[in-house]
């Protein structure tokens, strides 16, 4: 959910008092953007003040044990002022740490008390884990890969990277592991968790931790792993509602079968039976945007709504159209990085590429709408 600031046209301002009230109202209200992670229920979410932006739309491909902790991750992301688009990444992190098992699923005891095993409550583990993740994220200047590796190594890795180019690389992860292992191998408590690191002597922590976490994550991460800027409100409209809608739709990624004419009754929706237009309508309905009656939605009814956007100016969350079996025969929600989420006839709900040379780039017709 977010609040759209309504700017009162000058011709309706009556006197200086109303103008002053309008200015004060704008200062006090602000813009509140909430991007909700995939795989969640349709219940209302708390408003979250965005801190440092987010990483775009994504979903976590994790076990049921991890999925059960999504509400707690969202709760503590809100508590600690962390953009909710990081929730799927933290779910992937939890999957790598524990697969959701045990009383410390985020393995956050060391950051909490300096030793392993002091946390015996999953909720305390998640509270501390989210707080620690945010702290590392900020120190890493929102570089996601650096954040993940530092969650495993400790914040000393951030200092090491900043002295050696400033950006995460796997080579730096291996070098740091080698150095730390040489310092600490006399303790006898460290061993290589990955056989491929034995020849390197990189036996401190897990030098392949970033890849291990990201194999459980599907979605968009902006250039260099840094956050995408929040879209501000104003007369021109914005696409943050669209990104929130896309996040809602992530729960169906790779879990549905395309049904032409599907999604036009509650039974279909409950079973995840959609076509492209009914899926887009459903996703926007989850964030309070009505794109017309459920029973009669089509690409043609959607394309006449919203604000037309030049394709050169499209942003994540915008609705985009493709000429397939007819003009505007397909519709999806743009995610950034030449990707969109939609209900394709060959895949069901999925993230698809429209990078140059792909089928979807060839049939994209330039129609972009913002809601």
C-alpha cells in the first residue's frame, strides 16, 4: 500500500490560507511505498517507510519450513525499517543457513551474543537476523552480494573489499577466506565446507556463499546489486503500485497453467487458473487498483485505462503490451532489467525476458500504461 499525494490545481486554491494548508499537508504526509514479497497471503500489510530503496521484484524458491517464517520476516522488516523487497532475499539466506530448521533459523546467535547457540527462539533469531542483515546492508552500501558474503564472513569482509576495489567479487571472497584461515587455522576449529576450496586454502567461512544463497532466489537485482530508487508521487503518476502488484503475483510464478478465459471467477483464482489479462487484473486488485470487472477483463479493456508512458521512460511496475495473436494480444508487468512477469500460454505465470533478440522484444509494441 502507498499514499499518493494529491496536488490541488492552482485554479482551485482559495486564498493564501488554502495554499499554506496544502504546503503543510505535503510536508507532513510524504510518500509511503510498500513492496510486498512473494508467496504471501492477501491480508493487509503495515505501511513501511522505505529506507534506502529496494531491489525490485523477486521470489524465494524455498522449503515449506522457510515459507512459514515469511510473516515474521515481513513483521521485522517493517519493525526495522527495511524495504520489504528484501524479504525474498532473506528467505533465500535462511534456506542456505538452516532450510528453516531448528530454533535459530537465521543462524544469528553470533551477531546477537558473540557465540553460537545462544538463541533458542525462532522469532528472536528472525528479529536479530533482520536487524543484522539491515546493518550489514547499510555498511555494504546496499551491494547485495557484498551483504550476503559479509553475513557469512562478518563485517571485516566489507573493510577488506573497500580496500580492494570497493565491489564484491568471488575472487575477493576467496582471498579473504585464505587470509583469515592462515591467521586462525592453528585453532583447529576451521575446516573447508566446500571441497573445491581446499586447493586454495580458503577454509574460513563459505567463499561460495553468495552463489549458494542466490540459487534460491528468482528476481531482479539492480546494477551492482544496489537498490532501485523509490518512485516518488506527483501529478505524473508512478509505478510503485505496479511493483507492489508484481510482488503479489510472484506467489504464482512457476506454479500455474495458462487457461484462456481463466481467472474470471473465484474458483479459478483460488486454483491459480489465469490468462494474461485476468492475472494482471488480479495482481492490481491485491493492491487496491481496480482494472474493471473480473468477469469481463481483456487486454483491450486494460489498455484504455491508466496513463500512457513513452516506452523510453517505462519503469518497473508499468503495464506493457505485446502484439501476439492480435494487436495488444498479451499483457504483463515490467520488472526492470528487460524482464516482466505475466501469464504466458507456454509457461503459466512466469518471469520472462524481453532482452534484445528475444521473442518478447520482437513483439513488444511500445504500449506502456501506468496505474
